[in-house]
């Protein structure tokens, strides 16, 4: 994700937590999958907490 920071473009990255099932501790682009039966809003909240 590209964001504006202090008038310049910046790349927003996340570090995955050690509690997720896959790719523990890796640097990644923000985002994730919507689980079956999950709304986009619920997925965003879950992804943020992970």
C-alpha cells in the first residue's frame, strides 16, 4: 500500500505476528483473506489484530 507521509509517497508494510498459523514474523504488505462467512469489515478487524 502506498501512502503519503510528510508530502512524499511511502510504502506501508506490516510485520506478521508470531501467533498466526503461517509466515510468522515475516514482513508483508497489509491485507489478507476474507474467511468463509466473514464480512469485509470483520476481516479487516481480524487482520488488524493479527
